[in-house]
């Protein structure tokens, strides 16, 4: 598959800039990622800042919409790298589990609740009735996040925040990650960090965050 070609390139080979699909997280809006998109554009990338109504509907519904966007709207792009924040990483993982994305490149997940998060488990009794995705992000053993496939055939890098009280660092690891780094930041300040953009750029090109 073409996607495997991107992930199996030599570490020493620099990949030329592609299109980066940028995906926000829970209770966020794509406008928050506009500065990140502009920084990526200055590095030569095209960007697609994809938005969805994160508070409502399930992660699966959002993932289905993202998969449709990838296989229909972005099918003619030569290569698609993905930068996803928080719940957007779960939406991304579900979309990729559906397969059929031949132009997929590398993936950077920012503060991802890869194993769910205890915060979601605590607040689910309060708002889980109106926001199904809150229950799905729980770190309970039978939650949607906990049961998502952990294998992604492409290179995956994870960026976390040292002072993240929403998604603890221990919850961000995923079995298939190729690189993992932690910044002196909070969960939401990662959204606006130029350093995140620099790390993502390096990972997209080289498959790792640092030389």
C-alpha cells in the first residue's frame, strides 16, 4: 500500500512538504488552530483545518465524517500528514481504522487521551447524558477510547504537556508510537505553541522529533 511506503522510508531521507490535515479536540473550534496552520504554511505545507461539532454526537460519528473527508475530498492529494489535538486524536484513530486511505503520510498526536482520561470518567455522570463523547473518553476498561485499535501502519509521534491536568502523560502513550516527547506546557497551550509546529514539521519529514 502507498501508506506503507511513507512510513517505511529511511530515517535519513527527508520527505518533501505535503498537505497537513489539522484536527481540533473537545469543545474546541478549528479557528484555534489557525496560528498553527499559518506556521505550517510558512514551512511550505498546504493545510486543511477540519472542524466538527465536538461536544455533540459520538467519536464514531465524527470519525466516519473524517474518513469520508479523507477518501473523498482529499483523495487527489499526493500525501496527507495529520496533526490532531486531544479528542481529535481518537477521531483520527477511528477514521484510520476504517482503512482505504492510500495517500496517508505521518501522524502527530498532541496530548492524546490514547488510553482515555480519568477526568472524563469523573465528569461523565454529570454531562455524559448530553455529550456521549465524554463517556467515550473515559479511562474505564470498557470505554470507546480503551477499546480502540492501537495499531496504525504509519509513523505516529506523540507530543504531551508537562502540566496537563486533563490528559495525564501516562494516558497519552499508544503502542504504535515511534516517538514521544513532553513540552513545558499545558493541555491547551500546546495548541498555540510554535515549538509544536517545529516538532511536527520535523516528524513529518524525518519520522522523529529530533535529529
